[in-house]
């Protein structure tokens, strides 16, 4: 019987009985997930999905309920075997014929982060200029860049303080480079001589830079591996959308064989690595059995889940369940809960919120708390500053006496080895993109290509802005772009002044009162 879930007083916004699209089967026959070779992306979006009971109903309860599983959908019902670990099956795969004279590449995708304080504002601009981060209605889509500029300038001073407190920049690139090197070594040890590249979404090395190096190296088979355990439109989806635009315009990439591993939260190596870290940190408490395990995941806007079909919430809940099942096998039956951090803006995000849940746990008498950054595999601003500083202070102020935090996986050997196994197991499914008809291309089995996964998870597809790195002076394309942004921002400021003061040329001309 499962140990008790602590259920916070924060209400659950998204019903846990909803059915979310599940990524195509990733790496092992043990997933029991077989799709026909000609299955369309639309059919994939209706694939099997097990949802978990919400972790946070009305009142906080320290109970030990039996776990039950509900499978439901507004349109379809499925029977599913989801919920078990995906184990490595590399021994059964002969990689020799698959590799031959081919040049194998692995592209690791990650968020990126500013390496110096001067990088903070342009990094934030790139982040908020992404329509997968801030989704504006079609009518207001032209405001994406001006809004990103405004938000990035507004948030930069506070963000700089945060980065200054962790050493003056994000360690994400250094850690991701180390993961890439360890993954390369692991692949070579497993007789797969592959090159591993790092492509960041919002800062150097940009995904575009990694793709250029892939082309220079003559890579003919590419496995795309986002370093996000769970799929979300705002993380893996955003990077895949960028790759889609890059692939479409490049003849070399159109003809290059590739496949994508969209998520891997259910892999045995990942689950056991997380359980190892949790078990290790629990032993640092005087009474480990009394510690509440607090999983904190990066949040996403609620609309992504309820309207766009983002599977992130369902995958996150299933991931937590799998980790707790692994801990239970080790006789660790601590109470636990899941909450979401890092919300931005006035819209509603996935609940319960991490800060509100910490306060609630303190109010309910919890004295020992172990924070687990569940959606991160590398240390960065949200672990080193938001969790280690802000949430720790909040926890102590709320009456929690003993605080601990599980480190991110980083270069844990079991984790890296399992990622290598995932890459190897995906090689039989690397397929060529059709040159003649990109849009009509059918899905690969059991992985997916860039466009197919985007079609599966997100029907609201739109063009992406290119990354912006520096402000160039002179008569250049960059200068013209920035001048346009400055002009648009000025127009927005003037319009705001008109609305708030009731004075200005629009009022003088009798135009603006028509909108009252």
C-alpha cells in the first residue's frame, strides 16, 4: 500500500480525470505501446493516457489511501498499461548494421541561461518573445516582441540580483556541456561512436549554432534528445517548433534522417537515479521517516493543459508516482506532495503553487521538508536561488524547522548511462524526412519526427522569432529591427497614457472615446 500523499488546501485547477495526449512510445517494447506505421499525427493525439488522482484537494490530510487509476476522456476511453518503468533493452539491439558508415549525432536541447549579468536582459527578451512562453491571441500577435522587450527590461534588475547571488551567471551551459561529454563517452563505451551537440533555446550555444556544426560535421543520422524529462509545449515543444522552422528551410536537414525522444520520465535509469538522490538526502535528517518529500516542478499556464492539450501535468504526476513506487520498494514510505513553481504574469498556472503549499504545510505542523526539483536535471537559477534561497526562507518563516534539498541529477552515472541507452534504442527508428511533401509525412514508429510531434501536441502552430543576441549600431538589419521595436514600444506607451489620463491626440480627434 502506498504511503500517504499530503494534500494541500490549494485547489486543483485542472481535473485529474482529464485525458491528455501521451507521447509516442519511446525506447522499449516493454512500454506496450504499438502504433501502426501509417498512423496519422491526429490519431497519435488520441493515444492512451492514464491520469492520476489530484494530489491537492480541499484540505490537507495525512492519509494513506489505496491508489486507484482513472481512465477517462470526453470522447474516448482507453485501456492502458502506462505506469510501469521503461527498462533498458540495448542488449537486444544490434547497433552495428544501424551505424555502418553513418555519422551519428545526438542533439541535446535545453533552455539556456545568461552566463554574465550583461546577458540577463537579452536572455529574458528571447524567453518572452517565444510565443510558447507567452501566447497572445491572434489579433494581438504583433505585440509579442514589444511586450517581450517591455517585460525583459522591467524584470532585468531583479533577475540580475538573483544571478548575482549565485555567482554572476547561470551554470546551466557548463553543466549541460559536461552532460554532453559524459553522454558521448557512454555511447562510445557502448560501441556507438556518436557526436553529441548542445542546442539552447534562449542563449548560447543557440540551437541554430548547434545545427550549423551538425551540418559541418556531416551528420547523417540525428537523435534529438530534449533534456526535459516530461514533455511540455513550453519547453520541448518550443525547441521542436524552432527545429521545424530550421529544417523546413534547409535542404541538407530535410534529407537528414532524424528522430525525437519527446520525453523519458518513465525510464528506469532516471527513476532509480532520482530515488537514489532522495534516499541519500533523507539520511541527513535526524528522523528520516518524519520528513515530507516535497516535489517542486516548473509550472505552466493552466490553459496549456486544458486548451492546448499539453501532457505535462499528467506526465509529472505519473513521474512522481513512479519515483514513490521505487522508494516504497526500498521501504521508504514518507508522505509526499507535488506543487508547481516559477509562475509569471497574471494568468492562472498549474496548481498548487509551491509557495502557497509551503505555507500550508507549515500551518499544518510539518517540521521536516525535503525539496525535490523534479522537472530539472541541471542546477540553475530556479534551483540555486528560487528553491535554495526564496523557498527555504519561506519554509523557515512558516514554521518548518528542518529543510533539505535534493540536488539536480547533473552527471549521475546511472542517469547518463540510461540516456545513452535511450539514444541507442531509438536508432532503429531514425527515418528520412520526405522531401516532396513535408506536411503529409506519416509518423515514425514508435518515436516521432519534429513536425509530427508538434502536430500531435499543439494545433496552434505559428512562426517563431529568431534569437536576439546583441544590439548592433549602424545601418544594419539588426539596427532596423531594434528601431522598429523601439517605435512599437513608444506607440504602446503613448496609447497607455491616452487610456489612463484621458488626454492626447486620439481624444482631441474624437477617436478614442468611441472605444469606451
